[in-house]
C-alpha cells in the first residue's frame, strides 16, 4: 500500500492545501464534494502535485516539510512551468 502526500490548489483563492492520505482518489473527491471541513469554503480544487511513499510515517514527515516555507519554495520550483504557463 502507498501513502500519498498531495497538493491541491484552490481555484477560488489560488492558495495551496497540503495533505496526506492512503487513498488519493477518494480524498480528492471528498475535498471536491465539500466533505472536508478545513477546505469546504475553498472549492473547487485542482490536484497539482502528489508524491507516493511506502510508509505512512514517511508521508506525514514529507507533508510537514511541504507545509514549511522551504516546502512551499520546493513546490513552486517543482511546478514552475505550471505557474508560468
């Protein structure tokens, strides 16, 4: 089983939401439907990035990193073409 760290971008406020899950498809659908309390007012979302990890602890560690200033820089550099078109 894989655990996923994912980055969503709100089409409403253009900000990121970073999370972790064992079922990426199901979790993304929950965000889109408004079933996730922390993102209900920021819908709709676009899945812009994800990483797969073999261990839940590794995925959580990566999620925490991506939520830091350095992690946000990593995401912006990794998705440079996405942001510049």
